[in-house]
């Protein structure tokens, strides 16, 4: 399963976590949505634009509660001198996972996703 972003903002629960439990999450407590996604054994997630609404510190603290990788290929680490040539990704840019599926004859096949 894949989370397609805009998960931690713009819902009553997401806003509660960010506005009321912010200090707890910044101190290392797991965001409640990641408790659920971890139980559901999500494979990967990617960042939507609303993930950035509460700041990078909160986003990073929130993502640390995921038991699966989050990918994003268009956010880069600021290098302090506003170098437009910076090519160091802030987050993992991609993730390739092997999955075993059954073919039409019932045989296991490994595919890359």
C-alpha cells in the first residue's frame, strides 16, 4: 500500500496532532496516523504539498514515526548560500521494492515496484 500525500493536514485528527500534540510529536511521540499506517503495513509514502504546512521540523518528526520509507524527489537541502545548483535531496528520492505475486498459473513471480 502507498500513502499518496496530504495525510497529516486538513483533517480534524491531523490538525489536532499538529496544533495540540505538536510538542509531544517533536519530542518523539508517534503521530497517530502513523500508528494506523504502520498497523496496516504500508509499503511506501510520498509527500503532498500540505505535509509542509506545519514546518520542516514537525514534518521530519512526524515522518520518523513511519515504519516505511517516504519518498520525494523535488525538495533539496538548503546549503546556506542559496546555490541553485544544489542537488542533494532532503528526502529519499525513490524506492524500489520487490513484491511476490502469483501469475495466471499460480506460480510465484517477483516484480519490482
